[in-house]
C-alpha cells in the first residue's frame, strides 16, 4: 500500500518562512553593517528573498502554477526595473545587460502565464493550453525569477568586498536551491509521523528475508510477543498470509531480528500490509501446529534443520537459550514417522545477513535405534525444512 504524501501545514510553512527571514536578515546585517533595510541596491537581494518566500510558502499553495508564475514575474520585474545601478564602478555594463535580460524573461513568463490562464479557462483539454501550462510551470519558477534581481544586488553592491560577495552568493544558492530549513522541517515531520505510525500499528515487525521454503527472518519493532513457540501471522510478498511459529531472536547492531517457521496458510486473512508480521489473534493454535508437525502432543520446538543434513546425521539450528546438551534426544517427523536423533556435539557458525554477521548455533545429532527409549522422557522437536 502506497504511503500518502505528507504536505507541510500552513503553520509549518510560516515557521519555515520566519526561519529563512531570520537567517537572511542576519546575513544582511553582517554584510552591509546596516540592520534596517533601505531602498538601496544592497537591500534588493534581501527583499527579493522575502518576496519569493511569501509567494512560495504562503500564497502558492492556493495558486495554480500560471497564477503563481504571473505574480512572481510581476514582482521580480518591478524589482529589476526600479533597481538603481548608477553608483556602480565595475561591471556596470554587464549588470545593465543582466537587468534587461531578467526583465525580458519576466515578461515572457507573464505572457505564458496569461496565455495558459486564458486557454485553460476556455477549454481545460486544449492541447495548446496544456502546453502553455507546462511551459509556465517549468520556466516560471520563483527561484529563477528572483535570482535575477538577487544577483544584480549582490554583485553590484558588494563587489568591493569579494569575501562578502562570495558568501552571499553561496548563501543564496544554498537556501534557494537546497532549501535546508524546509528539508529540516520535512525530515522532522516524516520522523514524527513514522514514530506515530509504528506506535499505532499492531505490527510487531517487518519481513527482512525468507529462506526457502519456510524460514522467516523479521526485523522486530516489538519484541515482547516474539517468544519461542508464540504464534504470529506474516503477510507474504506473494499476497498470501501464513502462520509463523517464533523460534528465537537475536540483536543485529541497533536492531532485533526474529527467526520464525512458516507452519500453515491463514484461512481468514487479517488486515495487514505486505511484509508486516502481526501477533496471531488466537495464540492457542501454536500448540496445535506443533502437534501436527511432530505427531506428538506436548512436544517443544527445538529448531530447524540446515544444510549438510543427511538421513543418518541431522544438523539443526537452535537458539542460544535452548536447553539442550550432549546426549539429549530430539526427533524430526520424516515421511509421517518420528525419527529420533541423539545430540553428539554443537558448533558456532557465523552467517552474513545483509552485511551484518549473524551468529548461529548448529547442533549435530546422529540417528540411533537405542535412543528411542530415552525419547519418552524428553520430547524436543526439530522440524525439517
């Protein structure tokens, strides 16, 4: 299920606007040694930024793109025409050329906006109207329009102080293109919404890996229900849901990974997104599933068989806290019969799990007819995969 996009609220837009203005006001004061904006060229870049943010953050959400572009082009054009360049000593001709290029660009955007609005009102499906609509949205971005007066102001007013000029250019580029304050607020919004979603979700984890045919590795967000033998339901990638018997869990860096065994399909699916793992609504079924797997009532789940197992020698993975010892007897149901194995020894192995080593405990047990009598006193199930 696709997530709904998170749009900033009006309150959040206002906070972003105020934060941006504070940063640029401090930069203006330090650069010009004036803390009160004036009508001089040194103030134009600061006023351009304020106009850009007011239109983009407060007005633009209720404008369709042509109206937004029309307002921005008129605002930027007025600033360019009224900017005073007579006192500039260097690059005067180049700045005048930049001014009139910017004015021409604003006029073109305004014409595109008017054509788009006119054609859109007459026929919303008009191909020319849709073409002008897209062109206006592409070329009428406020960041482009207000960059002309900002560059005019920064280069013209601060050209005698190259470090200040460079820092103001860097500040403008970072805040207008990267939008660090907006991204910081967006990151905070997504983080808080994810926390609330996790806290409000009944899911105990997310499927991280499926080892064919029936071993589930899940990244747990709640560990209280993942106890050995506890029953869960996993929403598989193929759309089916399956009952999962929890085997054990291990810490993997900053996360907890749970290992479980798929035991049966779910006849009545629950409301769960693909990849989620939920606690089963009827945990008492766990004993029934274990009895069906083992053929013996009251058996305990010891682990699951792994590679290099043979009929004569069984190798199975168990949890670190499993109460097993050398000489104990386990059994596996093979072909409808319970085959008993006596534990000979155990070894510790390490598996690469998404570039994070996962310690495993592999037990080796050998089949023996004599051990069948011992099994009556201790039934521990090792289910075949």
